[in-house]
C-alpha cells in the first residue's frame, strides 16, 4: 500500500532525531526548513551535524538512546545503522501518537521523507514509496531545473492578492487567468 502524501504544520511539533551520522545530518537539514523544535540524541556525531545543532541552538544529548527518550515528542526520526535500535524504538512507540521514521527501513516507519523542492511557498514532494530512491532523486532534479525562480515572486503576489479580493467566482476566474498566463510564459 502506498503512503498518503500529507503536508503538516510542524511549528508546534516536537521532533526527536536519534543519530548523528551523515544521513542524520541530511534529515536534520530537511527538518530545519520546517521547525526548530528539534532534539538530537547520539553518542557519536559528525562535524556537520554538530554545526547545524549549534547554528540553530538545538537541544543535543551526546549519549546513546535510552528507553523513554521518545516521551513528549510528536515525531521521532531514527537515523542510525543499528537495525535493532530502529525496531525497538518503533515498538516502543506503538500505542502512542508518536510518528516514527526509520531511515532506510520502511518496516519501522509510520511515514517516509519524500524528496522535495522548495521555492518560496511552492513545495513539490516526490516519492516512489521506497521503490527507487534513484528515480525520486532524478525526478527532483528535473523539477528543480524546470521550475522557474520567478515562481517565488508570482506566488507571493498571488498570496497578497488573495487577501485583497473577496472570495467568489470572479476571484477564482481572475486567479485562473493569472495562473494560465504564468504557465504560458514560463512552461513550454
């Protein structure tokens, strides 16, 4: 069964990242685009991961994960190379409302990280449900190359216009006209 694509407001959610490796650093970089409410637990840590923790003033515990560390968190990302730890954290979370992502192991995931592009208010997420990360990466690169940088300004203008025009058919028709014009100019 496929994963349901969901965009979620993370500004009030507490995130725990278990791990300090290169992959943990990659996940941390993605999470930081959406929240700063992140705690990291890892007995070892890469320099790049430590730099992100320091730069964003995140909470960091340099130690091994302990049972109960997930308590109080909404989302937990396990980015280690210890499969037993992935399994035990996942099993510990059952019966709670904590969402778990176990990097590179969908068996212990409630959700997966899609590949995504973010340009201002535009976020495009791409996933193959784990079937081919290489394909997902290539599709992301394709979209990155083909989405014009002007999309940020266009969407900012659309957002401001939404605030000034009353809802209704006339507004919808006007917005449709503007979007069609943008696409005709920028997408061939």
